[in-house]
């Protein structure tokens, strides 16, 4: 079947089509708008079949590269596709990127299970698995079709106990207003300093909140009127995706993160969302906390590259060096912001 690809310039049409095919929050217009405000270029395309019906969509992000590489094309948790058309839609999008943008590579991290038919087809194609990962494929996704009793039963005993305990403390759990976001960002800076990870400028997070609107709910745990823990989500019609979270010393002492996460999960369930993605699992303390909320884990397809230029081998050799430089620069910036003395890299 022959598919055609066309740009979409209408926000309402775009979000409607993304949600109609069960798309991820990172494929919504507001997420792309935020990335476009922070050093990326965005192109949104609809894929139609011979009858003109929309069978797929993809929000593509482009990062300019030095000549002769031109650009990196990146597709986060996409494309969206009608059943049975995922790989054909992806092929049509890849041809479009090669023709219209002439990028050195199209890198994708689809919202597909590792053992799905779509991922198996990637393994027998020109696509190449890569370790240049942005979104971690190992994650935990709750099925919110399940009842609250079933969700609680799948948790560890300790997690259920702490949910009850923090729920009895002098804490209030509710949505965060925009005027209270600065409190969340202050908590986030403390969390980043403690854990040693990089963060963006405040404007980046505020843009996410403004551009996604109701699709970017932030939940907070309040003690004596102040935010002591927060959890920031991005949501589509079907999926809730954890973006950021943090906790200060008061929140930690009161185990606020347990009831806070349960508050977010139940709120998403009430909203009609059916998938709650914890956004990545590593071998660290945060992941151990996440593991307490379910008796399983999920493996998504991972990161795949489609070389679009003969320069791709040179690009793959240069990318790790460039990424290390970016990480080092960001780490130094975080230390300066948080008052931590910089160490020699």
C-alpha cells in the first residue's frame, strides 16, 4: 500500500490525531513546542493511505549538527500508527526525513514492547540498535484498567504501609498551581544537588507547564502550606508519563513520596488514562522505590538508528565524545547554580 506524508500545522488537528491512535505525551503539540523553544526544530507529519485516511503520525525533533552531518532526527515514543501499520508508517516517515531534511540519521525510541511484532520487524531491517539512549527502555508501566484494590495488592507490603503512614501525617496532597511551581523547582534543585544530576533552566520547566496545559499536571505534598515533595507528569489520552520529581528533608522524613505517587496514580485513573509509565528503571535508590509499586517491570523496544547518510559511521564515532562534553558542561553549570564546588573532570 502506498502511503503519503504531509506536514500538520494545526494544533487541534495534531493532538486529535495523536490521541486517536493512542499516542504518547511526548508526541503532543505542547511537548514539541517546548523543545522548539529550547534548541530543537520540530516537524509534525501525518501519514495517509491511498484513500486519504490518516494511518499514522510522527512528531520529529531535529538538532542541528556541524556540516556535513546537517542534523540529527529524533522520534521520541513514536510514531503513532493504526493497527498493523506501524512499520509501514515508520518507513514512510524515514523516507520523508531523508528527502526533506537530509539528516545523517533518524533515531527512534518507540513506545513498543521489546517482544512486540513491531520490534521484531526492526531486528530484520536496516534499523540498528544503539546505546545512545535518551529514554530508558527498562521501565514500569501500570495498567490502570485494574482496580485500586488490585493495584495495591501488587505493591510490596512496605509500600502499602508507607502510603498509609504518610497519608496520616500532617500533609496535604493536591495539584500544584502555577504560582507554586517555583517551590517545586527549589525542591528539584536540592534533589539534583543531592543526587548529582543535571537540570535545565527554570524557564524550560515553566514552558512545559504552559505549553502542555492540562496535559502537564503537577502533584505536590504540602506541609504547613509549603511544597515538600512534588511529582510532575505529562499526559495524553491514554498514557501518563512521569517527567520530574523531588523531595526535601521534611518530605523525606514524612515519607511524602509514597502517598504522593499514589495520589497521582489514582488521579490519572479517575481521568480515564489507562497506562501509567514510571519513566525508566536503573539500579539505584529511586528505582528501588519505584519497584515497590508493582510486581513486574516492562521492557520497551529501546533506541534504534536508521542511517540516512554515508557519513553515519563517522557520526557514531563522534557522538560519544560530543555527548561527554555536553554532560561535563551541564554538570559544571549545575554545580555553579547549586553552589557545589566544581571538581576537575
